[in-house]
């Protein structure tokens, strides 16, 4: 299977899970209506600007569409990015404490 086919398959899978038609996405993103079928047939990959539009539209990362990430998680908010940045600045022993605290809180919430 060609690389472009794998990208097209990921896009189609996300479209299906979000109950969006390919035609709607292509129209909303102002992308050539043949782009997805060209990718599926092993043709070219669209320019990065187009891939970015699709990722934004489907609320996933470009890395997911390109197969560099296996989870189609939504993009991080600015607040979430800031939390990660602060966490990365902590010494390892404090990171472990933060991790344990978060796990404890999640367990507490699940048991309510």
C-alpha cells in the first residue's frame, strides 16, 4: 500500500467516526474534490497546507494523518500546552509526585 493510500485511509476513518462526508470536508476546506480519490489510488500527497487544513477540520494532529502518531487525539489547547511546558520544567522526583497526584484524583473521580 502506498503512503498516500494510508493517509487517505486515516482521513476516511476519521470522517466516518465523525459522521462527515468526504465531499463536505473537501468543500468546507476548499480542497479539490479529487484530492482524496487521488491519494487513495496511490497518487500524490497534498501540500502541507492542505494536510494541515484537513487535520484542523478533523480535530487531529498532522502527525496522526501522516502515520507518525497512532492516536487521533484532538489538538492541545493553549492551556494544556502551558501545563505540559511547566511539567517538563519540574525535576524528575516532582514529576513523579504530580503524576501520582493526578492518578489519585482520577481514581477519586471514577469512584464518585
